[in-house]
């Protein structure tokens, strides 16, 4: 189960790192999702088997934590009273057979005191006396915070004068769900019932339905108190099964914390419904942008049409050299104005997407190449279309009619010549056989006129009906512009679709981790003999 949690943490870190790199979340959010405390009580030991219960006394200055530990040990193992009015070190009290293999790296060894014993009844418990948490020394607080993740049971010690300690109380509220808690109202010989009830009410507000509170007296003239009950309660928890229950509880708290962090960051990705609106927003924006571009390109297209008309022959006969490419002229279809309008359209679209609560950094990154490709697309499509138009000027009917005239330009004069030759031959033959007069000057004139008319008529028709290269180039440029704009629209639409798929994948990865955290959300039932005790020690 610990491996499962580590796996979830690794998945979360991996997702956070790649999401930040792609722009789905910011670096601060990624840092928060990567900062998980892997320290546990079992991490202090080298083996993964049974281990002792780790119990710590925690409280403010002068409440008698060290006195309680000394009384429990039956000897002075922690400095108290005038000797140490402010606790600045950690005291570990445990059986000689226990070896703590992995002390926390950030803990100064010189501030750890270790005392050992040979009592079998306390063999499965490590007792810890923590520094005063409310000390003015910041290092004391840091020392407590470094040890807290390694504690199973926190014994929160207060006194009648100090039970409303604000600093320690804030720590209780912050760490409440991560540990099992016992409470000691020490120096009870100076306390009152009203103070006990008030303290109990505070714990109830903090989440303890029925907190376990022991009233103790650590004076030289020992009086009857509940210290033995405290000792017996802690010793009853030092079983392998209870420790396992506490480990499971700590693991589930960590999973809950991981789940809550992911749930808090999930809204930063934006909703799937909002992402689905992106194509519609683009279509509306593109319609406005395309209209502006077409209107603003009327003059450049006209200038380019004139240029192409003047260099049509060279453009067609030398297509590979690019010697007469329109880019060599002073007029270009996609100029700075067109580029600025296109960028404005994309920026407005991105702004509209941002207003939907969707991260736009990935979208901006994916749209950036299209900003550079747009001029090339327009240029390539316009050149291709104008070349095709110049290679096939006019419309279909026009081209068919011109082909017919070219045929007539050959066939009609040829037919006229054949007819004239035929007349010459037949008349010459008949004139020799009879008395008919041979063809005269009139026939020669009329024959010449007939041949000239049959040749000149198609010639002049072809000349007058020849398509205008300027109009042909203009039509080709318009077609190229429309094709280019359609390609740009398609490129952006594809980018938006890819963006939507990426968003769905990001949401799915987070949802999968959250779902895995929920699998063990139903905690195991505690054993019947421990259930009442442990339930009172835990915040649900």
C-alpha cells in the first residue's frame, strides 16, 4: 500500500512537471503539487516488518512535558524545571534492543538526547520529549515540525494556565488529522473543573467527538491522579495490529491530501464544456478576420494582376527560375498590414478563450507556427492559382470558342483555296473541249477576296476575343487568396482540435490519479477491542 502511494506521488509529480512545461499550469502550482512529505514513522527503521509505537509529548513552555516523561521512566532522563525552563532538545527514551536506523536528515544530532532502558513492558514503545513549541527560538519550532511526520501518537500536554496556548493550538488544528491524539491536563492540583470543561469544549470544536483527557499532577508529594491510566492506555496501543491501523490511517490521510490538492488545481485546467466552445469562437472570429483581409487586399491584388499580366510570358516559360516572381516587385499580397490583421484576429480569439477560464499558454504555443506560415501559404496558393489561370485563360466556353476559331482560321482559307482551284481546273478543262471563254479578271478578284475573308475573319475574331491577361491573373489571385485563407482556417481548426484533445488528456490524467486515491477511501474497520479507543483519538 505504501508503494501505491509512492506511485501516486510519482504520477502526480510527472503530470505536474509536464503540465507546467506545456503551460497548462503555472510553475508555482507545479511546485505545490511536487512537494509531498514522504516521511513516516516507519521510515525511521531499516526493515519493513514490525516496529515500535512512537509516542511524543508536545506542549508549550512550563506545562511539565519533561516531568511526565521522567515520571514514566522512573528516573530523570529529561532536564526539567530550573535546570531547563525552555526545552531546546529532543529526548528519545526506548528499549536497548531498538535501533533507529534513519534519523531525519535535517535534525541536528547534537540536539537529540537518547536514553535507554531494559523494561520489557515498555519494549514496543519509543517515548519522545519534544522541544517547547511556543518558544521564541524559531529553531525549536522547526525541530518540532521535522519530527512530527515520524510520530504515531501525540500526547498534547497543557496546564490550567496554558491550555489556551494559541501557537500550539494552531499546530493541533493543522496536524489534527495526521496523528492519534491523547491529551493531558497537567498540574491539575492547580486546576478547576471549569477549565477542564473549557478545554474539552475546545477539543470538540477541533473535531474530537469525545477526546481522551488525563488529569495529572507532577509534584514531589505525589497525589492521586490519572497518570497510571495514561501509561496503561499508551502501552495498550503498542501492538502490531494497532500500529498497522495507525499506518493505514496515516497513508489514507496522505492520499486524501493528494486528492484534495489535485481537486483544488483541477479548475485551473478549465472545463471541458468551455473547451468545446473554442471552435465556435474561432469560426466567429475568423469570419470577421477573413472579411477584413479580403477587403484590404483588393488593391495589392490589382497591382499584382498588372504585374503578372506584364510578365506572363516569362513567368510561364521560366517557372523554375522565379526570375519574375511577384516577390521581386514592390507590391505583395500578404504585407505588414495583412500580417497585423491576422495577428490581431488570433490574439482576440486567444483572449476570448482565456475569458472562458481555459489555460491559453498551450494554445498560444501551438498557434505561433501558423503566424509564420500564413504569408507562405497565401503566397504559394496565389502563385499556383495565377499560373494555372494564365496557362488556361478565359472560361470553358470562351476557350472552346477560341479553339473553334483557330480551326476555322485554317479550315476556311483552305476550303476557299480548294474551291478556287477546283473552279480553275473544271473551267480550264471545259474551255478546251468547247467554245467557253476562260475565267477572267473578275473571278480572280473575287477568289482572292474569298480566300482573304475566310482567313482574316477568324484571325480578327481570335485577336479581338483574346482573354485579358490582367483579368485572368486577377481571377487567379482571387482564387489563390480564397484557397490560402481556407488552408489557414483549416490549420487553425486542426490546432484547436489538437488543443482540445490535449486538454481532455490532461483532465483524464488528473481524474485517474484522483480516482486511484478514492479506491482506498473507505478505511478498514478497526478491531472491536480497539475501535472505541482509537476512534476517540482520531479526527474524522
